[in-house]
C-alpha cells in the first residue's frame, strides 16, 4: 500500500535560504516527491508533528498542507479501491495525484510532454547549465543519440531510456568508436542527466542500477621521479625550455589545470587561490619556492604568468605546448637544409601527464588516498565535507614530500 508524508527538502539549499516543502509518496520501496507552494526555514517546520511553526502565516499554511494531505491520501485510497494501485509504480501515482491537485497544470504539463520529450529537453537544459567546454562534450553525446534514434529522440521520456536501450546505443556507437573509454563518456553524460532529474523529482526511473560503466585500462600517462628529473634537466631547444618550465610549474603546483594556471592574477599570502574552471570549487595551493622561481621567470603583465600575454587563449597555448613536449629530446640536423630529426624522450607527453605523475608519485610515497584526492580537487559534496573542513596543511605537506623526492631524492 502506498503512503504519503511531508518532507522539507533542504538538499542543495544555500545557507540562509528557505527550503521547499514537498509531499513524499512511497510505493514499492520507491519514493516520488511533489513540491508544494510553501518554502520554509528549518526552524519553521516541526517534522514530528508535520506542522508549520514560528511563521507569520502558519495557520494559513497549516490549513493548506492539511488540505493537500487529505487529497493525496484520498487519491491513494481511491486507486487502491479500484484495484489499479498494484499495477502502478510511484511515478504513476505521483502523476495521478498532481492531476487531482491541479488539473490545469497537469494537463499543461502533459501537453508539453507530448510536444517535446522530457528526456531530450532535460538533457539540453542540463548541458546548457555547464561551462562552454563541458556543454560541448554533452552536445557531442546529444548528437550521437540523435544519430541513433533520429527525431524520435525528442519524443523519449526518461522511462524510455532502459538498460536495453543503453546497451543498444553503446553497440551503435561501437561501430564508429571502438574505444570503450570514449563511449563511456557518453554513457556517463546520460547518467549525470538521470541523477539530476532524480534530484529534482522529475523521475525515479534509473536504468544504470544494473548497467555498470566499466573503463578499459589506459596507456601509462605519468612519468616516474627519475623520468621527471631527466625531463627537467634536459638541455632542450630554447623555445622548448619555456614549455618544459610550465610543465614543471604545473607539477610543482599539484597538477593544476592549464586554464586555472593561466587565469591566476596574483598570489594571496603565498598561495594560489582560485575557483576551478571545471568544478567551480574553491581551491588553494601553497606555492613552494621552486614554483615561485619559475613564476618570477615568466611573470605576466596582466596575469601571474605570461601565457595569456603571449597566446590567444589557453587552448591555443595547450595545443602548442603538447606538440612541443612530444618532441623534447636529442635533435640532429641532416641534409643541406639542416632538417631536424627528433628523438623524443617521451613521445606521448602532454600537460595532463604532470597531474597524473604527481598523483602516482604521491601514492608511491604512501601519502593517504584522501589527502591525494583533496590535493587534486576531487573532494566530494558529502555531508561530512560540508561540516568538516579538510586540513589543508596535509595537502601542503604532501606536495612538499613529492617535490623533495623528485627534485632532491629526499624521502
């Protein structure tokens, strides 16, 4: 038998802001939520008695929610008496309750659903809420789905994206994208949209419960401490030395992303403090003397370092840097024209290797995984993270250990 209760949804609510009061409908071990026209602060909601307290309009609000509760419970009883409740899932019950609570709004919603599939519209809205570069990745996924089902994509609801649909979609992608990890990006993007829809009470359907997205082992993307020493001390060509310097700076700053490094304007008490472009999380890195030496050598006019003074944007710089890093190594000139023949030290080297190298070396020095995760900006948004600030000094100490080992052989 289905049942209902009130729920003050304080998830994802900014401190000092009111939360939405919702009706939670539970059925067959699943729950669906219906937002009400009431927003309350936690101190204005008595969860034990399910009543509004300490609110200027508490009497009116209590009459309103009492009326809603009666309508919800009456709908559940009617569905049970008619014998259809057994064949309904919690989303069906939610839709029927919404139809009875506000027939006009429910009809309008149904018409929108018919004109435009809920999944496609939510996917596009979710993509557009991201940064331009991330949005571009999601739009690649959208185009792949469009190639798979054509215009029918706009008619699909979340419940149409079943495990079988996802498996078939993956098989379709495999025809032109043999890389398992490349296809996984698209599946993870779809999963992120499902998670967002569930968080916003759009659906309770979740096909990924029985579909694991397993990555394939990738080729090595890190340098050992000895290889880093070789790279940092190699007498590279003059123009390449600049890129080696920036690669070394990225490593010394715990694998900072190129875009974040380029956009730094100043240091705050010896620390690089910024909001990560990728995750929008606040981040702080202690700038060690070895890193400061490189910064002083490449100071910019308007930026901490001169990358954006010299290049159109960070993407242009990264392309040129990656191309040059792949060539760093002994060079011989042959023929009359003196054509250069390169013998690269690390022919697959890119800027991202600095980040992987830092993490791998940190692991080899027995630095705790939790410290490494926070150092790389991989902290989660769990309740623990909200109430307990991670001790940043642990990250500072970890970075110093990595630097001492790589540059000086000290453990």
